[in-house]
């Protein structure tokens, strides 16, 4: 298919205002972008308490509506943000065309074009969705449809990202570029840019460095920026240590929310599973942030940090002086500063910004022991709204950890209230809860099922109860049907969350699908034969700490790792619980310069060892911890009291442990755990050979397809390959125009942006960044049709199923073979 097909189906002018495709499930409730007029801060203040009270009551009603809802299909998606930059003539008076890059405030216009392209190509099997971002030079791209639970979906991630990058570049002008880079290196630098010199001290941000024109024109973003400043009582005050021992100062939300990142959202089966996974990934957040670090430059200076995290935290810090502790315990000063319309009267001490790391584990307790254990692990001061906590526990019947989590969110005021959505029906709305939830930016975000799926689930439950009541006298007549329904539920349970695709009907030499395989070929969240999943997403966790990478290969590697780690955790192969104070310390270390090589991080001893893994919530006193390098954490360290058995399902078969080298003793680490998980699923060639498969000849294992991604991450963790931040820092320091003073000249910034864009498009090979084994084909040479399919398709026999079973005590057991599984993969024929 030629890319010009994009415009042959219909013209852009005719479809710009046409009906658009539905919102992608992974983006639902991620922000409240609605048409309306936001109230100013002064206008909002009389409504703050009402909106907050309605917000946690909306949560209480909806949670109780959905608490028994299960969505057994594993679905997930990623989000990537891009900045658009354009070349401008620097100085015509010089008599030469000396061009440089500055921000291109065309995000809204480009998004309209891109949305039109997606509408014109809605008949194609995959596509993209384009969302607005904070900066008027930014766009966000997500896959049109979520990825699923098959290995082939993992192979499709990079292709999906390539498609998004290709389509974005298709609508750019000749003087525009869109590298997947964390931030514009010279944002806020005083040069001849009209955005950094003119129209300063605007009415919205009041910045002395940048103009209000940089803010997305949607009214929500301007109101958010202004109300943060007004609630705080001053401009935000962002300070970051520079690499030359100076301090970098910034004063507007755009410096933080203008950073691009990579995020992953995953649907979970249930309330319990989602909360457990939230906790486990919270512990991993700082480790993956350090490994993905890509922000070594801010405001034209090399920094002593490598990530965006603390910049954004300070950029949206709306706490008053009293809430920041600046008034101390001075009762007179606190009384004078109090405003009863605000949360905590605006004087209750708040320990963190609205953008911060997680402060609370929220697992669903099964006993008093679990409650005690969670309380011991939650050893950070976490502010809560006592009234919200009381309502949620006493009226709503919520368990204490969840009620505390929600009450922790509601120590904040709503920042943007629209004039047409103040008084709402709390039973049929979630706007006020999402107002608070969407402006509490944490390293992990736990999400309820969407309102639509919750209302439909409740409708069906009520209908079923009515039907059961009216049919009570006919119970014996339908007992056979009930038993058949129970069998169907068991069969659906067997297919739960497996990462191997059932493509038996596509295999030339495979037998016809049995009734068993047919019933499992299209699993769905069903109730009374209807698909609940079509009404919206279910329980989700959003993984937010990742930094964006320069290439789709790298971004796909991190996204796939998050997914594989989550599956390994739920298969009982990891339990990472440790005191939250140690997670917080890890987050501090993760932001430091070259943390991937220079820092050691706290981890629980034996956390990645299958043999010692238990999904019970430990008490803090029971947790043994150690400090390890990222190399030891991800690539593993030799197990001390274990024996290596090739016959064990949890051990590498035939000695084929990809990470680390198979000649070493068994190792305990993130990547070995993931590799062993895939091998236990039967995704390795050795497993297939051991099972005596006749289909393995001439084919590769599924793990071979994932090896490039796991190898990249392994080499990043070991230091053999640099993080993106270290690579960019080396590029700057090695540039002929760099003067060695920590300042990034215009010429260096231009060359960095150009090179990053060229690397991302595959026009420039960069083995020093992602390794010599990987060859990235230039996107200009790839037809879009080539991006519609995965490189590999998996085949399994109908009897070869793996299950996530619940043991008698309710804990999730390990994945393990239920027969002679023989999954293999082959390249899809051209």
C-alpha cells in the first residue's frame, strides 16, 4: 500500500469535522478534556468542598457497583508523546541562512490532520489515535486498539510505534522534525526566539522565561496552569542542580508538563489483582526510571540529574506556603493563612507535590494480618482527608487500605471546574472523582472500571437477580444449563492471561480445532452471553515513570518488559514488597546523573527467585533487603542455596537461559525471571524439542523474537550500552562547538535534535545507543502495509494450555504446563 492512499480515500477538508473513531480504551479518564468554560480560581473556591465531597462519594458508589466485576481478558496499551520543532532563519542580516530549531506551535493543527488520516484509514487492521498534550508544540500517540495477551502482540508493539512515528512525520512540513526526545534542550533560554523573549509575564503562567503561547489552547490547560499558581500564591519555583555546580531555575508549568514520556496501561482481571499489581510495580518504578533515563539537559544546561521527574513535581506544586511547611508551627500565622473553602483550610501540612512517587501500598487485605502487614510497610507519612476516610469506611464499607488511598488523593483541591458540570448525579457520574484523580500524578495510577461498563454490569446483575427470583420454582428444570454454564466459566479460566496465541487453525500440519480449543479461541468478558468488554475498560494500572527513548525499538523494549514483568508477578514468580521508605529512597537515587551505573538500589532479598516467592503480604520486620546495582537487579546474581535442574519447569530447559549466560549458576533477577517465565510457558525452542515436537524443525522459538529487546535492557543494566541520557550527554560533550562549561550552545542543540530525529526514523544507524546486533530499517523505506503484521505468529496445540489458578487460600499460583506444550513461531510469509 502506498502512503499516498492516505489522501485518496477522501480529502482532509471534508473529514476534519466528521465523526471520529471512539476514544482508545487506554486513554479513557486519563484527563478531562471537555468543551465548556472553566471557572477562575476565585470563582471555583465556593465549589471546592462540594466537588471534593461529591468526588469521593462518586468513587464509593462506583467502586461498590464494580467490586465484583471481572474482565478476564488481558489488554494493554502504551502512550508516547512527541515534541514538534521547526527551523527558523536565525538572522537574515548576517547574509547567510543560519537555521536553528525552536518550538513549532502546531500541535493542534497537526492533530486534526492526523485524526483525519486515521478516519480515512479506519478500514485498515491497525491504526493510531492522537491526543492533545499540555504544550502547543506536543502531540500524544496511542494505538487505536489495545494489544492483547498473545506473544504476537508483543511483536507488534514496535511496529505500532513505527506506524505512529511514520504517520506523524508524514504530516510535518519540510522544516519540521519530531524526535521522541524528553524535552526541548533550550526551553526558556534567552535567545532570539519569540517564545522565550517576547510576551513574558503573561496572565496565565506569569513566567519571566516563556510566553503563554506555549500552552495548549484548550481552556483546561490554561486554567490548570493559572489555578496552580493562584492557589499556591506565587509562581511555581523549579530548581534543578546543574552539572557545573550552578542551579537551574524555572518558573512555569510548561517546563515540567512540556516533557515527553512513555507510559503503559494494563487491564487487570479484578479489583484484587489490579491492586496487588499496583503495589508490585510501584517497587519497580524507580528501577525502570533509572534504566530509561533520558533527560540530561534543561534550559540549555547539562544537569546533575538524568530524569524529568523532579522537574514536573515542582512544576505543578500547588501547595500553599503553610502546606509546604514554610510557616512551621506558628499558630498565629497559620490561623491568618487559613481558608476554610480549601482542602485542609490550605494550611494542613502536605508532604509531597501533586506529582510525586506513590506513598501507599493498596493491596486488598484478606485478613487482619494483611492489614497489619500493609500498615507496617506503609512507613511514609501519607496525608489523608479524615472526613473522606470516614465516609468511605463507614458509609461505603471500603477496606482500610483502599479508603486511605482515596482519602490521600482528596487532600488536594480540584484545579479545573467547568461551569456546566458542578451539580451532578453522583450515581451516574464520575467527573468530580476524575477531576481529582487526573491531577494526582503518581508513579503508578490505579484506575477503576469505566462508568459505562460499571453501569452495564450493575444492570445485568439486577436483571439476573430478578430472573432468578421469578424462576425459583423452575430451578430443577434448568440445573443442566447451570452446570453447563459452570463448565464454560472453568474453560474461560484456563485461558486466563496466557501469552501464547492459539493459532492452531493456521498451522498446515495441525489437526482441526477441538471443541476445547474453539471455546478458548476468542476469550471475552461475558455475562449472559453478552460482551461486557465492549462497554469499556475494566480495572487498570498505569505505569508512569518511564522516560521516552529515541527509537521505537527501545520504547518497545521497555513497554514489553513492563508487560512481561507484570505477567511474571501474577504467575507467582516475584514478590517485591518492602518498606515504602526504601522505595522512596530508590526514587531519589534513580534521578541522579548516570544512576544506572553509579547507584545501588534497595530490593527485597530473593524477590526474583521462584523458589522463595510467595504472594503473601509480608510484615516489614519479616522483609530482608539488600542494596544492588541495576546490573545485579536486572541481569541477576548467582543464587546461593539452590540447585540447577534442567528438568524443572521454572528452570531454563536444556541449559538455555538467555539472560545471563547459561554457563553460570542459576541467577535471580528481573530478566532471568521473565525469561524463565516464558520458558515455563513453552516459548523456547528447547522446551519444544524436549517435548518431542515435530514442528520445530527450521523454526525459531518465541523467545528468539523477544531476545533483541531483552538483550538491549540487559546491556543497559550492565552498562555495556548507555542510557539515552548518557548517550545525549556524551554527544553534547563531544561536539566541536561545546565549550566544556555545561552550557549547551544553539549549534549543539540543533545538531542533537537533528541527529535524534534521524536516529528515530532509522536514517542514521547508532549502534553506540542500541547495540550493533540491531539493524533498524529506515521508516522511509517501509511501506505502511509492512507495519500491519507481526514478524512472528505462534502456534500451539489445542491441548497445550497454561492456567493461572487460584490455590485454596486464594493466592495466585505459578504458571505451569498442563500438558506437553509445543508453542513455536515462524516468520509470516510475505
